[in-house]
C-alpha cells in the first residue's frame, strides 16, 4: 500500500460523521481483538509444545526484569 493510498484512507476517515466514525472504531477494535486472541492462542500452543508452563515463564520474566 502506497503512502498516497494511506493518505486517501485517512482523509476518508476524517470526513466521516460521528456515528460512522464510532462504527469504524468499534469494527477496528473487534478486528484487533480477534487478531490478538489468535496470536495469544498460537503463543500458548507453541509454549505447550516447548514444554513451557506459567511458572517457567514467570521465572524467565523475573530473571530478565530483576537482573543485577
């Protein structure tokens, strides 16, 4: 997608009325939520396949976050 196309889309969004913009925002939010759910499901599956559980994830986060 070119920059010009993106600019056209943004101009169309700017020209929407309040009700239309609300519908657009709701549809985009639903789309992002569905994509996030899919990515999270895939990540959980990969973690299970690699033998990772929540305790292992918590230990790794603690090691990285609180590393001296």
